[in-house]
C-alpha cells in the first residue's frame, strides 16, 4: 500500500470470507492496518486442485491449508450472521459483534462437490474424508458421466481419463462447445482433441432431463437421460454445473444491492453500490464473468489501493476486467491456455498449471511451507 501505510495503521478492516479473494486481501493488508479475517472453516480450500485431489490419493493434503498458522490472532473462525452497515459491525452467529472502518465481503460461491466443498465441511479432516471417498468411488466405477463442459467439467474428465484410461468417461452438456466464454475456438479445439484422444466421449447440445433424480453421492448406478432421448448407463455421476454466490452474510442488509444471481452490485471501484466503506470482491460480486481466482487476486489489489486512497484523500483506482485469459489442464501433462490473443498448448500449460495445479503458490500466500 506504499508510503501512506501509516495513515491507515489504526483503521479496522474486516475481511468476510477467505477463499482466493479474501486470502489475497489479507496478504496485502496484513501489517498495514488492523485486519480481522473471518471464515467458518479452519482451512483455505485450493479449489483449482480439487479435481486432481478427487483422483490422486494424497493430493487432498496439498489443497487444504490451515488458517491458524497463516495469520495468528488476526484470524477468527466463525459463521457470519450478517454485515450491518448501519452500525458498521460484522455480527457472528454467536452474537459477537466485530466493528469495522472498512469491510471487504469475499464470501465466494458454492457449487457441487468435488469442484467445491460444502460450507458445512468445517474441518480439514472432514474435507479429506470427502476426497478419499470420491477417490474410491472413481476407482471403483467403470462408467463415469460428468455433467457440464466448462473448465471444471473438462478438467474432471481429463484427470479421470489420464489416471484410468480403461474407464468409459462421458461429458454431457447443453452447450454447443466446451468452456463457454470469451475464448477462441482454437483453445476449445485443442481441449476437445486432447479429451477425445484420451477416449472421452463428448455429448453436446443436450440437457440432462432427470438431473434431480440422479444419485449425486455415487450410491448406486443409474441412467442419465437427456432431452433428446439419449440414455447413458453409468456407475457414477459427477455434477460440474450450478455455481451460486454465498449471500447469507449480506442478504439481510444488502438485498437492494444484489442482482438476480445474488451477487453484490459494485461500482468501478468495487464498492458496494451506495456504500463508500463496504467492498465486495471475488465470486460474490457482479464485476466479472466468468469468475476466476486470477480476477479475485486483481480485485483485492484494487481494494487495497482504494482503502488507502479513501484515507489519504487520493484518487480511487477503477477495476479493469481481465478478459480472454484462461488455463485449462487435461491431466498432469496436458491442457491449453489462452492469454488474450495467444493460445498455448500442453507444454506451456503443464509448466503454468497442470503439473502441480499451482498448490505451492497458495501455501506461500498463507505464509506456510507446502507439503511434498
């Protein structure tokens, strides 16, 4: 935050939620002001590595980073009941009130496991149990159907197909291609070729008609039925669609500031509409699409600058959306990456992401040494 750090040293900044956005925010502010980081879990979940951890035994140990060793007394574990902008306090489920001068809402999003862990998965041991269970389910299944062909769905298919080449892996999507968004067809073509070369079957432009009836817990074989009459016999269904913003902490006081997807509406400076000292970053705001960890990191940098600017009467910095940037891994050695106009293949993507899913970076972010 530069030479003006002393100006905000006594200011109280509360960060609500500690995923990619919140953790980066904490790193930037720690030691520069009075920071409190609140999360209901005892660990940081490195979601980018979740799909690898669903297939490779032991990898779950690399994507669950304990908060306690990260920030000491600045971290408070607890569920946030609400953020009250009238009293400038964050209220925990226990009734405890934590006052703030600035609050940064970084509650993230939820989605089906294994892409995301449920908010009720509080401990590291519980999280590890979830991953060990799906590892066994994938190992035991001969036929696996993945619903969704976004980055999560295709990466899940790649992880399984690489480690278990004899399994029948099918991806079903209502989209006409893989990885929708502002990306080049060359990227998509590379991903599709790598998947089909691994034996993955891709079913496009078909909606799963019986999604609500399918056993999401892998408890029994089933038949996936689409709106076009396709029927897929499968031993295990893995759902990779359906992300939603975690709005419980802000829906009481900020209902008028939420869009139809429960995202907080923010201005160009990432302030929640109508509030100068309330910021929202990451998956819970409406500033980005598609939502990515890299974008959350960029947003935290803007908010750190803007908190300082507000205290020094400086100019606020606008957030500029990163576009056309994505890296999709296909197992440990494959994948494709788009950096604006450039498309890179497996060699580059392996170096950037696929080899280890970047887990070391996030242990470092939380001030700890990564396990090997």
